[in-house]
C-alpha cells in the first residue's frame, strides 16, 4: 500500500481529484457542499495539452455523495497547509494512442519529489489515511476468521492474508476514495454479527453493528448492501429469545427496535437533507434515472457483465481503465471456483453444526447478492 501510495501519480485513481476536493472543502468551509459546488480543475503543467483526460477524474456529482469518509479525511489533512496551485501533468496520448505512452492519465511531475509539500503532501496524507482504514479492515477479517474457524489462528491469519493481498484492496487502500471505508465498515459489521450469532455476547454487538451499517450508508450508498446481514442477525436474536425465554421477547423486541432506530439516524438525516436540497433522496454520480436504463441484453451479454463484476473484485485500476490481464484473471478464477466448491462441500457435510451451515449459506447468499447487483449495473450501463 505504501508503495502504491508514492508510485501512483496524483489524480490517477478514479475521481481522486474530487475525493480530495470534497475532504478539503469540508475542512475549509466547515459545511457540506452546496448544489452548485464544483470540482476546481487545476492547470496542466503544459498549457498546450488538452485537459480532457483530467475531466474524467473530476466528477462534480461526487460532491453530492455521502460525506462520512470526507469528514474523517478532512481531519486527516487538517495539519497540512495546501493553499498552493499544484499543476499536474497528463499523458497526451491516453485518449488517442495509449500504446505510445501507457494507459496512465496522470504523470509524475518534479513537484512530487520527496519531501512532499502543500497539496501534494495533503493528498499523500489522505492516501495514508485510506491505508490506515485498510489495516483496520484486516483486523476485522482476522477476528471473524477466529470465530468461523474455531479459534485456529493459522486459518484466521490465512484469511487475513488473502484479504490483504487482493490487488483491488491494496489499490483502494493506497488512494483517496470512499470505497475502502464502506468496505471496512461492512467487514466490522459482519464480524459483530458473527460474534452475536456464535457466542454469548450481549445485545450491544447488534447495536454497534447497526450503527456501523448506518455509517456505511452515509459513506457510500453501496453500504445498503450490509443491511440484510444486520436484519438477519436481529431476526436470529428474536427467534432465539422466542424459543428460550418467551417472557423476555417483548423486552428484547423493544431493545432491537431502539437499536434499529439509532442505527438509522445518520442515513435519515442525510436522505432528508438530499430531499430538501435536490428533491430526491438519492443523489450521486449523475441522475438516478440515468443509472436505471433497461437491461442492455443486446449490447452487453450476461457473460461479459459477469466477467466485469469478477474484474472489479480482483482489480480495476486508474479511472477504471486499467484491468488485470485476462491470463491473470483466469488464474484467479481457479481459487475462486475452488472456494465456492469448498462452500458447497461444507454445506453438504451433515457433520457440521446446523448453525454454522446456516451461517455459511447466508454468507454465500450475501456474496451472490452483491455479485448480482454489480452484474445488473453492468447490464444496465453497457458503456
């Protein structure tokens, strides 16, 4: 992650300019962006070059995204003075002849030499913040592994190592983006839900999981994907109380209802603000209607959409224009298929406890649901 941090040119990753601008705006203005706030595009080092490539990295709509990552990111760069006018350099051939100078949109400039100063230092500080978030996510993976594998540290460490070396995870941990935070919040949410189901921990675990799920939603709208996990855990707890101590059921129902309300407070406030300012609860990368096109079966086959979703998990870099090679993706498909085969074998093994098999089955459904959402997005947006 540290190597990626220093080796990737500034603004090279998807919308990094907008991600940084959002965090800087919150720090400077102490308020959320207004509907007319735009991303200021810095000048190019060579004024004769077109700035068209950089416009691919600076979507103004990102400033309408949920703010939690940027609030924390603003604190991470608070000690860095960044009022300089940093001029970036772009690859002049990326739009016409990538084979001539590579697929990178942004290029390193002498101003990026160490020690970092001004805006350059602030962006690298924000990248380091993403790296810290990624590290915290690995701790959640390790703790969840201990629960699932019955305290066997070797297997838990192996699970953490696999997570740590997924190319997409490394990349997301090395650049300014909100994807890494929503993923890590989801990881901790899953760990807490597992702990509630597999141990005798008190209801506080569900309360914390609910709060983290709410924060995930106000980090990125994709955070809603974690809600079924929390809801299923709450249902499990209610069924457990009903079966073991029905007299406590009303009290437990009230407690879980309060937990749900507390977890929903942050999303409710955010969606309410969106409705007041924009007339819509969901505001983000362009109008929602443009993201709900009819399924483009004729333009993008299901197999291509499935391939794209697989690629986004393992590695899609730059401004989504640099992917892992087909040969490497084929190699990665082998352990992926073996993992799914292992899950099926586990589910068919009657020697395993019913509770653990139910958990594994639920996890499989969650993975398939997340994969299916990405496939549908690809089918609706073939470009």
